[in-house]
C-alpha cells in the first residue's frame, strides 16, 4: 500500500529481499533508511512510555497533595490503560492508511501538551482524567511494530520488533528512576513540595515533542518503493482490510496472550514502586530504583524474546515460534506467583528481576508471530494485539489492584496463575502453511498473496 511520504528514498547499506526489506539487523548502526527508522521508532515510543509512567513513582507525594484515596489511585491506573485500548486499535488502520511515520509523530505531538497538563491538576477527578488522556500516546507502540515489520524481512523481524519495543519499553523504567531524582533535585532549591513535582513534568512533555519532530524530519516508512514488487491484484478498501483483520481469529488469540505478558508488565510498572514503598518500608528513591530494575531489563529481555522466536523458527518453523512463546510465558507466570509469596526485600527483588526477563521476552515472542498472521491487514492485526496488551492491564488492574479487596502480594500471585491459564489458547493457533503446536501443515499449497486473507 502506498503511504503519504513524498520524501526521496535513501539507498540501503543492508542486504535486501525482493520487497526491499532488510535481511540483516544491526542495532548499533544508524544507516538510512532501515536502521535510522529503527532508532527513531524506538526513541519515539521510549518517550511515550516515559511520559505515561512518569506519574506512578511520584504517587506517594501526589497522593498527599491532592488528597487521593486508594480508590482514586487505582481508578487512575486503570484509566491510563483504558485510554490506550481504543487508540491502539485505531492506530493499526491509521498506519495502513497514512503510514507509521505520520501516525506516530501526530499522536506524540497531540498528547505532549496533555503530559504538560499534569502540572496543573488539582483534584482526584483531574488526576484520573489526565492519566486517561496520557494513555493514548501508548498507541505509538502499534506504529513502532508496524514500521519494523514493513522494513525487515521475516528472517529477522522478530529480532527487529523485539529490539524496537524492548528498548522503547525501558522508558517506563527510566521514568521510575529519574522522576524521583528530578523531584529531589528541584526540592533541594527550597521549592515547596506541591510545586516541585509539578515543575518536573515539563521534562517528559518536551522530550516527547522533540522525538516526534525527529520522526517527521528524518524518518522514512518504506525503502525504494519504486522497485518493490507490485501485486497484480486490485487494491483493497479500508473497510475490507479492517474486516479481514477482525475476522482472523489468530489476532484475537494473540491479543489475549499479549494481555498476559505486556499487560502484566504495564500493571507491574504501575504498582511495583508503591508495592515496595508500602510493604517493605523503603524510601521513595529506593522504591523508584527497584521499580526501574523491572523496566530496564527491557534493554535485553524483549530483544532476547525476538532472538528466541527467530532461532526457534530456523529450527522448527512457525511451530517453533508458538512453542517458544508458550514455554517462556508459562515460566513467567510461575515466577509471578513466586514473587507474591516472597517475604523479604532481597528475595522479592531477585524474583522480580527474573520475572521481568521472562515476561518481557514473552512480549517479544508474541510479536515474532504477528507478521505471519496477515500481510494485507498487518496494521489491524498489530492494533488488535497491541490493544490486547492494554485490555490485559485494565483487567488485572481492576480485578486485583483496585481497592483493598486483596493484599498486593496476593494479587501478584493470582496474576501469575491467570497468566499460566491464559497460555493454553496458543495451542489453538494454526497456520495452513506452517501448522500449529500439535498440528502439521496442510499439504495443499496456498498462494502467498491469498494467504493473508484466510480467516
């Protein structure tokens, strides 16, 4: 599909396939257009995660100043995820229509002023509203993964998706670490507490706007469009693309699975600093540092999931990708159960770090499968899967971490059990060309272009 990008294409220094997708991935290269787009995509999404999770580490302070109840804090956490459900679902078709570069930059520029508006909240209602609206910027995740799937071949797409999302997700961990430090720094100038936490929100808002402008100026959706193989089949309408995506049951299952890995990860980002602050009595800076450890493992954990997915595919095909996802997510669920039962600070931190590695790797493994579900409706499938992540966060936040019905440690263990149970539908995913976990491929050959329309 042609996207609205009149920019002159750059010649690539990477080996390309027949669709001009790169067959190699060099994460420390900045060569245009493939690797430059990779760095712009992850940095832009990084800023969105930084903005969204800049609030949770400051909640113990904001709670006093704004007179927030436990119910208000829980509702705001849920609202942040609800805001991104519909925006993620809508972002997929938008990427299909205008391309990931424009979609990503536009959303970041629209939501940056809302991040800055955090400085002006004065009541529980405005606190919940701002968290809801900021959550919309997380839809940039869909553009991020769509962009990588458009630029990199199937042999390395799991790796590219894993690195792009993994490095971006570190924004949540960096926010947990830096926002308490920025608050302490501003407060050291004898700035009143109620003013100090407000002033520092200019940092995430400005950062998000700058990265959006960089994406617009330097990004490129597709390399060398003129030489890409053109299909002989008629171009499909937006509604047809949307219908094909929504009718593909694999997209719904992957949405459920993603809710059990990335959704759980976002829930932990929302509650982990408060968990250590209130349960073990550590101070605000220490709680933020511990919480940062959970998010910062994305630097290698989610890319590692992409590597595992691609390696399993080399050995066992797409069936290997499915088995790898099931195994890693099951281990993550077991570690989540164990974390809730750990009774010491050291033990809890150790299990949390192992849990973070596996749950983030499972997210990488999930998007190692997404590009194989549908070529024509890739944006829709990406949006469905991405929305599943935020739905999972909303469900776990509402059921387990809103109010005082369960202790936080009990809720963490129950969340792990939910993860283990929800891995079972992976066995239902079947690709006629490649098979499923327990099923062999269909011997009848299927045309590659027709395959994307199968439901």
